[in-house]
C-alpha cells in the first residue's frame, strides 16, 4: 500500500506538471513562466516554496525540543514577512517588467552598475542556499526511510526523489514548478490538518492531552520554552528575522518577477499574512504531543517525531499519505531552488564571464544542465547532514538575510557607495561564520542571535554608503 501511494503520487505529479505546458524556447518562458502568474497560483507557489522540509520535520522537531514557544516565532514571524512583498517585491516586479530582468543579480547590476557587486551578491545567494537545498533532500530521505520502515535506506530515497524532481524541472521549467506547487500546497495543508486531528484525538483530545503534558513537561507551555531556550533577546531575534530573510531566498525573490500584474503580488501578500498563522500550528502541536509517546528524543531523532507519531496513531495508509504530502513539500521547495540557482548560474556567471554571446535557446539548455549539477552537489551535502534540520535551515537563512539592507536601499533610496556595499556583505557573512564555528565567543552577542549583529552592521555600512553618495550628489537631498 505504501509503495502504491508513493508511486501513484509521483506519477500524478509528473503528468499534471507537464500537462498543457508551452514551448520552452526563451528564458522568460522557462525560468519565469512567461511572467503570467495570477494571485492564487502565485500565493501557493510562494507558500509551497517557503514551507518545505523545514515545515514538516523542522517545525515538529523544534516544537518537540522547545515547546509551544516555537509557534508564535514561526507563525507571526513568517506572517510579518509579508511586509517584504511591499518593501521589496513590488519594486522588483516593476523593474523586472520594465527592463526584462530575470535574476536577482541582474537587478543588483542595474541599480549599482557594478559587475563585481552583482557577482558577489549572486555568489552569496548560491552558497547560502545550498544548506537549505540539501535540507530538502535530507528531509525526503528521512521520510522515505520512515514510511518504508527502512526498506528504502535514507540516501537511496533522497537520491530517487531528487532525480524525479530534476526530471520535471528539466522538462517544464517554472510552468511545471508553479503548477505542481498549487497541488502540493493544498495537499500539504489538508493532510497536516488531518494529521494533527488524528494525533490529538488519539491522545484524548486537547484538554486531556495538555493536562498530561503539563504534568510531564510543564516547560512546554512556557514562553521561554524547555530549558529557558527563548530568552527575550532570542525571542525578539527570531520574531523579526523572517522579514529580512524570506525575500532573500533566491527562489522566492524570483517569484516577484513572475506575477502577471503587481496587483496579483499585493493580493498574494495579504494571503501570506494570514495563512501561516493557521498552518504553522499543525506540526507544532504534533511535535509537542510527541512527548506523550516518545519522551527523551534528541538530535536527528527529534526531527523524525512527526512520522513516528503518525505511524503510531494512524492507519498505515494514512501515515503514508501524509508522508507523501511531506515529500510534496520537499519537492515544491527543491524544484524552485534548483530552477532559481540554475537560472542565476546560467545568466549571472556562465553567460557573463564564460559565454557572453549565449543565445536565448542556449540559455535554457545551460539552465537545465545547471539544475542537474546543483542537484548532485546538494546530494553530496545531504550525504552527511547537520545534527538537526533546524541548524541547517538557520545557517542558510542567516547568510541570506545579510543581503536585505543593501537590497532595500538600492530599490527604495538610491546608489550605495561601492566599498560600503561590499563591506556590508563581506563583514556580515564573516561575522555569521565566525560565531557559527566558534571563532568568536557567544557572550559577545548579549543573548541575541548572531544574525542580528550581522544584519545591524550591514544596515550601518549601507547607511554610510548612502550618506557618502548623498554627499557626492548622486542621491537627491
């Protein structure tokens, strides 16, 4: 039954992703679906792209470790990020439509006139997206291993699902990605809601289950979470973090280009402000209730609390169906990441430095090859994953968030003095890596997360760069 559900979903996704696809003979058609995506499709492709393996395994695993304190950070923090659709997204759409832009690097070059800065910007996006890309592959491997009860080992499952994703991205480009994201987004929401109801019901309902949890682990209900994990400084850090981070995902940044009209982008922003408040609760509840049946889990085991709970409290066929929904979430992010990074490497690196005379059809072919190469690198990273999915995600998110101050300034204010623009990126990434690897003591952060210091210094460098350009007369008073 498990294999029939898995194969049936894969076959249906493949066929519907390619149904009615148009000719892929231009970069705009292949990479941006012809800039013709409307509100609901745009919303679901953004949602499905953002709520991925991190949503299924990361949310449940972190809620198991920390408790309900994790919910407001992810739900309200993610919803708060809808402001970035207005601060950055609308300007990206306007410039993309007017100038025919396809990648973030092209926009940065347009606004800065610096090839070096745009290349640095692209490089940072690619490098820090890789942990998040690998996270999708890791999640897929965990799920396939769980639902087949180990008959398909972790890395084999991860490899098979990655190959399938490569196939439909290769053939259908953004058209296939957006079309599958709608189905996968709806499927994920419905299945996770049903899964939460089953788990809570099997535990005696919310009232009984929560009473048992309060007796066993009362810290699950505290604002600071288990072990006082979320101090006020850490809580504040994560609450505002998503505003800076989410629009800098290359796969989401490029979604700003694909809207048919700016009104569709604004409407999708309103939906994005509401839906995360609801759906973030589902895996968090399952993770918290996991303490009733699987106490004492840690590390990678905690990240698998969701499949463990489903296999225990639901029929095998439903557990398999929910886990297939999880695979849908992984693929909806992985396909977008592969396409976005492939586009950037093709147009911002290969087409600029190695093959400047690359024809439009050749760009599509090169993009397809880049997708395959990126997937292979992602699999190599996933072969030895980080200790927890949350660690993998946080590193990727933090590195990308450093780009936000420069992006906002270039779009909304004016040119930034080039040395300051470069310093805002290099100093920010340097600080992140220094704290991540322990080269600098955590005590220097005063309880805040390292990305807060990195973002703050980036804003200071960018502010200095704007002030210098204003003094030079390049920004009107």
